[in-house]
């Protein structure tokens, strides 16, 4: 790492054409050079990109993986989601703290190593896990933690901590990760057999409108969670009047408990890029962007390599497969640690070089998306389905699945189950059938769709996994009878508090208030009136929030109030004395005690 | 008036509007007031405070950003929506440190006025008492972050009216705050006493110095008529 030097900053800006829209990349490179984004660098970046300085600070201060203050050359980020916590986060964290002699959020006195906690890094099936700079370490134990610290002290190279490589492309020379795929069940779509490029060839033999019609006939719906019909989205994007259009693939897989896109990116990158190319042809786009979450940066060299190979084979670039007039390429945009960027308009803001604030709708991305041009934003899995639909036919696809929902779905399963991992299942099976597959028959509760989804109990296990009943973006978190579900709710609320962008009032403030009340319920400080309080507050957050994050952030509270109400009432007692039960007199006089320099005589 | 118009319903009342208008703009012209804090005349809509939340054909939307549409049915003054608005105002009060009794903005403050209009006497949510600072480095203007409600009116005014970029948001979630376009604080920016930005702050967060009590309490903007009266009095028929 070098000392601050303005020439380096200028060079970096120049490499990105002094483009304001590439500020994410500029800032990341600057941080790579200096270990952080120093004050002077912000001024220099602002000058080079011709924008106000506060916009640089706005961006840097927004993303968890960017920093204005110096940190260690090595940053250990322990994944602290609910599943990792169930599988020993505290033990592992203690081992790291002990070995390093620091707490979470601190840097060793020699300035070399920083210890942090981070939300789900997409490794719940091999938890506890951590990110060490760009390197992922999984299945951590106390001994492994000690070895890691010793290794880092000795050689300082996180990559050398990877002793055994994972399966499939995890062992590829450009990946070299200890991550494993844990593909437990292969279906006919994502993990089905197919001939590379057949989908694209078939698409190019059709007119773009016919391609869109095929996708509509297949009844494919968005796999990210919202379930919008893909063909209709493309139709809108194509219909928007503009010369320039974009395909954006949302690979910002941040919903805690979801890791299926990671497996697709590792094993089926070409299937995805082919789908992105078909999408580009269908909507009339010249460029595609893969927005990849920062946690998956270890896959980037491999993905860049896959793109380069496609260019060499004429599958990207000018006149794709000899098709005159179809020029299309794909670039990768890295994220920087923000769950909100999985929301499509936030993702666009981020890809444009801004903080990841959602945009006002209308206009929708299909009308005015990336850089103001019509953009189709699709999930990784959705685009893979597209390739298969064009390869094997819309009719073939549409007959799979349930009545209302065609095709298959990848589910990422973790928690209290015997066989965690990724399952490709046909839509239409019951949750119960699925839990049996994953070895989770004794589940007491299942979080379907991650924290933004719903917590369901055994009474709901006969519900059907499809868009019309139990919809899910892919996360299934299993909780056994031994788990304290209100603790889970409290962890989920903590997650939303940290990940709210802060743009709108209900999400920014409401989630803090919900978390606080849940803590009071857990501490036995509430009377039954707290239920109405939580419902009223939760509904306000749900109804009044500006984007999908806020609109779903109260779900952990609202769905457990609905499906697990006795857990709440059991911790409440009637307030017969009429006292304010949450009032803590010793906490209330604490500041006064500090000022007075003595303990209160009465309290 | 040969322009194309659309007709829609707000709380049972029929309103005519131009198709490019937002629900809020159309309602303003018709003398129907929808409570708001971040929306402000002459500034682009922002949609952050969510006080103007209405239901459009049953779906929640922000009236300040949602366009009108032929035949849409808008609910605004329903018990459910008013409760949501009160909750949002409550949230803004407990999120910052708002001491109306000795705030120089009292009586001219839109947050305070909105609370009165919606019938709030004290917040029902617990105060957060955040530790926030003040930037008094500039000779003529100051920022008191204790009172900021993150409506971006200073940011938008500086950019859209004053032709500057003196302010911007930094941080995220509960840590979000308004920052100045200089590491030296307000004095390092081109903010000036002639700027409109301080005048457009709805609360006592961005203020001109030395005029705090020029108008005595009791004679201030919202002391006599509730906020929104100007729009409601515009009613032509």
C-alpha cells in the first residue's frame, strides 16, 4: 500500500475515461492503492470527474466495503447472519478476537489486520464463514480461526489460507476457492443438459419480437422474488423509444440465506451470459451489465475469462454469430457491500456511480433505466431460464411446474437441516415435501424468502411453493424446535436497520423502533398492548416505505405476529400496577451520574 | 383551456388535472391539501418523507411523485392514512432532537405545524436522543443537525435554485446525514447568505444567523392558521 499521491488518483480516473458514471470503480481502485479513500483523494476525484466533492463522500460513506478511514491491509469480515450465528459465530468471533487482541470493528495495533462483521456472504450452507479481503473461508472452527491468524501474521496472503479447493469450478485456476457447490438436486432447466449456444442460435433465427413472444409463452416470471413476467418486462423495454437500451443482470444476491446465484455463477456462467445475450437481442440492447455483489469478487477473474472466451468465439462483440446488426457486449460492475443494491433501481443508481438510493418510479427502468435509457433488469436465474426456453422451446418449459407457475426454481437451504445446499425443484411441490428432501422434517419454523419473506410454522407446511402461494426468491432457512424465534426476528430487524439506505422516513426510523420494541418484548418488559404497537408500526413501515426493502422489512415482525403469536404473548405480562415497564431508572440517571461524578444514592 | 385534461377522484371529490401533473400538484390547484414535508414548490419531487402517502386504487403511493391518471381513485384523509402520517411525523420527532419550546423556528416550523395539524401533542414512540452536532463555521448560515429531518430541501434548493452544490447526503440508514461540499464544513463551501437554501429548510436545521427572533412568537406563519391553509383557501368555488 502506498502513501497518498495525487498522480495515482488522476491516473485511475483517466483509466475510466474521467467518467462520472464510473465512480464506483474509481473509488475502489483508489482504495486498493491507499487502503482507504483519503480526504484529499475525494477532492482529486471530484476534480477529475467534474462533480461536487460531496458526491464522492456520499458514495464512499454509503457502501460497507468502502472506507474513509485507514484500516488494516487485511480485513477479516465474519459473516454474522442468523445461520452463521446458529452454527457458532460467537465461538469463532471470540477466537479471532483473542488471537488478534482486538474487538469487532477494530484494527490491530500494528495496523495490519481489521476485524469486522458483515451480513450474509452467501455461504449459509457452509457456515460459519468469513471473507478475508477477497478470499472466502468456510466451515470455520476455533482451531481454523487460530490457524488463519497465524498464517496471516506469517505470510499476510489470504489466498494461502485456502488449503483444499472446492468442487467443480471452485477449483478452477482462476477461482481457487474452498467454497463448495452443494448441488443436491438437479432439475431440467438450470442444471439440465443442453448444447451450448443452441438457445442463442435459435433466438437469432427468430425476430426479436418472436423471442419475446416465446418468453411470454413460457410464462417465465422473475426469479429474484418479485415474480414479474419476464416477457412483458422485455416488451415494455423494447417498446420504449430510444436508440440505446441495456440489459442488466442482478447478481447482487444479498438476501440472507440465498446462495443459489453463487452456484450458477460458478458452474453455469455461460448459460447466464447466453441468456443476457438473448435478452440483448430481444430488447434491442447494445450492452449488458452484470452487477456482481462485492462478496463474490473471488468469481470475477473467472467470469471475465468466460466473457473473453465468448468474445473470441464470436458470441459477444460485433455481428454475433454472423448476425449483421447485432452488436452486443457485457461488462461486470462490482458492488461494494450494500443489500439495498439488490433492489433494481438502487442497483442502477449504484452502477451509474452513485450511492445505492432507489429511484422514484415512474419512470420504471423499462422506460428510463441505466443512464436514462430503457433497461431490462433480470435476476441471474431468470436469464438462465431464458437460454433453456430458447434452446428447448417455450412449450417444453411451460409444461413444467404448477398451474400458475411454470418451470423450476432453485432453492438455497440452510439452518437446521441435514442436507443444506442448492435444490432445483419444479414449482408446485409443498414446503413439506421439500423439507423432507432437505432432511428437515422436524422443523419448527421456516423462513421462506429470507428476512424479507415470511416465517411459517408447521400449520403452513402444506402450502405450495409457487408465485400464487408461497413465493420465494430462493432462500429457505430452517429453524428447529430449539431455536428462539424472537431472537431470529431481532437479528433480522438488526439486518434491516443496517441495510436501510435511509432515504425514506418509515424504513430509516421505523425499523429502528421495531428492533427496539422486539428487544423489549424479549426482555419481558412489555404488556399485551405491545402487540398492537408492533402491528401499527409494522404496517406503517410496510405501507409507507418507498421501495421493496422498506415494504418488506417489517415482515419478520408481522409474519411472526401472525403465525407465532404465542411466542410474543408468553413474554408479556399484564401491567397491573400501571407502571411504565420499559422505563429503566438506573439507565435514566446514568448521564447525570457521570456529570456528578458519583453513583446515585437512591438508584 | 383547451388542453387535454384527466379527471380523478380524491376522497370522493372529483378533480380535473393536466396529464403530466402529480397527484399533489393537481390537488393543490384544486384546493385539496395533502400533508407533506419534503415536497416544496419550485423543487423537483423527492418522495422521501412519505407524509403525503395516499392510496391510489388501493395501492400506497407518494402523492408528490405519483402522476395523475384518468379515473384513479385516491384516498387521502382516511383514518388509516392519517394514522400512517401521524406515525411518520412521530418518527421524525423521535429521530432527532426537537425542542420546540426554545427553538427559534417554533411557529415557522413545518414539522411542528404538521404535528399540530394532525393532532399530535406528544410522540408515542420513544425518543432516540441522538448525539448530533452543529456547524457554525460560516459567518452567516449555520446547520443544526439535531433538527434535520433529511428532506433534502437544502440539497435540492442549492442545486436547482441557487445553482450550487453546497450540500449532499452521506452515510446510510440511521447514520445518514446532510454534509457540506467541503471537508472544512460550511465555511469551506460557496454557500452564501443570499442563498435560498436556508429559507427552504422546513425545520430549524439550516438557518440564517442573527434573525432568530425578528418575528416574535405568536405572530409567526403557523401561529394563526394551520399548515396547508394557504392551499385550502385557494379553493375557487
